[in-house]
């Protein structure tokens, strides 16, 4: 039982969701086993119904791709290739209006999420770590794989 919807009061005084009651094969209370004659004659529990309605708090929507800079969760709209961050429109304007950052290339978050991203190898000029060395349990680039992990088993 996830959420009580359309609560009905049984003759014994217990309350259950009408859909749950409809699924029962035998018309009796699941708690005390007291039988009742029909579902249609059961009154709604209006007090409980109102309480549920009043206390239902909407859950705040989490951003699909959160901005890396904002303290409060906000949807990011862009990915900056140089900063390596997702940012919302406001943060993008704030950061990339500075002269030092104006030449940064940015793409939409949806476009970025479609492309697989690999960590870069510091030893080999930013080659992407596209392999996993099973022997060393490490991510390696193509050059590392040939030079340092030549005889090792790897996954790509």
C-alpha cells in the first residue's frame, strides 16, 4: 500500500483504500476479519481524506542535470568544455562574461549527455582513458595500454 486513496470505512470501523478493497476476493476486514456485504454501501472516510489532502506536500522537483555552481539545485543548460562543468544560464552569463573565459566553448546539456566522456591521460597529452587494464585494475589510454600494459588483459 503506497498511498491511501478514496478511504472507505468498514462496518467494524477500520479504514482501507477502495481500490485495495476491490482487489479482495472475500468481503471482510483484513485486520479483524469481520465480513461486510458490499463495497458500494461503504461510506467514505472524509476526515481521513481531508487530512491526507491537506498534509500532502509536493516534493520539490530535482534538477535533471544540476548546475555545478549554484548552491540551490537549478537545472543546467550548458556544459563548458574548458571549465568541465554544467551551468545554468545565470552562472554562464556571470562566469563567461569575464574576458578570460569568453573564448570557452559551450554546448547544451542534452548534447553533452549524449556523448560518452572519458578521463584524460596526463602522461600522454590528454589521450582519453578508453581501456581498463584488468591486471592493474586501472583506466588507461591507448598509448599506456601498448607501452606499460602490453601483456595485460584489458577491456575497451
